[in-house]
């Protein structure tokens, strides 16, 4: 009975789990419309909520009036002589201490006891001005470095202080180059600072005695004449070195003269049989 109920329940479950109707699925056109609607909503959200980047805009300069104090203008004599394309480089060694020292001055003019951070000027911006501008003014510095007017005035004042010091500290080669003076090659002047010690009579006599072999066979004039014509007394001499004799050869020859067997000579002298036979044959040839 229990089996019958289980079978009936299983059958009813199978009949109840039928696939859902296909009418609940979205068509391709509906999917495309849904995708377009979601994309439009996402774009609108990004436009309203995404952070906006600040674009670096060029500082607009206020038009200058014809009246008033004439703007400061400084001629830059180092324009074209220092920079990345010159042999002195962007940071010339002879002027680097001057530029760094002036850059560290108090350019904000704050009274003592007043808070605030006094930042030095940028050394890189100072050398860029010296490298790039033939005439330094507030307007040209503002345009070159993208600075405000008050900050550009500080750089103009710093350049005004730097140039006289650089003119005094420039090397002589740079001075001649800036003045257009062509350097003429000059021979090196050698000044010997050594104090020569005059030898005594005893030292000269000893020197002549040590050099006596040089004039033993010929006079000094004759040797000099031979050297002038390229003659050397030992130029045609061929050095022949005598071959060193085996230390056991005489002993071996004496034993051979006594008719001693080769094996016994080998045991006594340590010479190989081949060498003993060679010496025996040479002795026979010389005896013949």
C-alpha cells in the first residue's frame, strides 16, 4: 500500500513540473531596447557624478595701460651660451651656488613672528629662464612658466640679482666666447722650478771611473761617429750558446768502457737504455 502511494505521488510531481511558457522570455528586439536604456542611464549617471578634471588653462594677462611705470626689462647676456644644447649644460657649475643661494632668499617678505611657509624659488625655473629668454620681463616669465603676475615678479627680481654675479664668476673661456674673442694658440711655457745641485769633484771622478769601460777600446768621439753611421760592433755577431751536457754522461761512458751491461748501467745511473745506446754509438763513431 505504501508503494502505491509513493508511485502516485511521484507521478503527480512529474505531471506538475512542466516547462514554463515561452511567452515569459524576452525577444531579441526587447533585449536590444533594454541594453540601450541601461547604457543611456549609465552615461547620464557618469556625466552627473563623475569627477571633473581641472584643465590647465593659460593665465590671461590683463591689458596694460599706456600710462604708469614702465615694466622692468632685463637683458640676458647668457642667452644661447648656457643650456642643454651648449657645453656648459642647463646647470652651469660655476654659477650653480649663486643660483641656489638666491633661490633660497625670503621672497615672500613676511614680518618676523607671522606664520606661513616661505618656499624658495625653483632652481630649475631660474635656469630655464636664463636658457630660454633673451629679454626677461614679467610678461615673458608668466608666459614661459605659466605663473601669476606676483610670482613672476619674484623670478624677474631673482634673475636681476643672479646675472651680475654670473658675469663675475664666468670662466675665462666663456668670457672670450661671449665677447667674441678668438683665442690664439700659444706654446706651452715650461718653467723648471727644480734647483740643480752641482756635483762635487769627488762625485765627478767616481762617475768617470764608473764609465771607464765605455772608452776602454775607443775614444768617445769614435763611438759617436760609429753611432752616426749606424755601425755596431756586435751587429754581425751571432751568439751561440753551448748545450749543457748530461750530468751522468761521463759516468755512463766510463762504465761502457769497462764492458758493463746496459741493464746494470741503467740500475746504477738511472739513465734510460735508449740514451745509453745513443751515447755508446756516438762513442764508437768518434773512436773510428
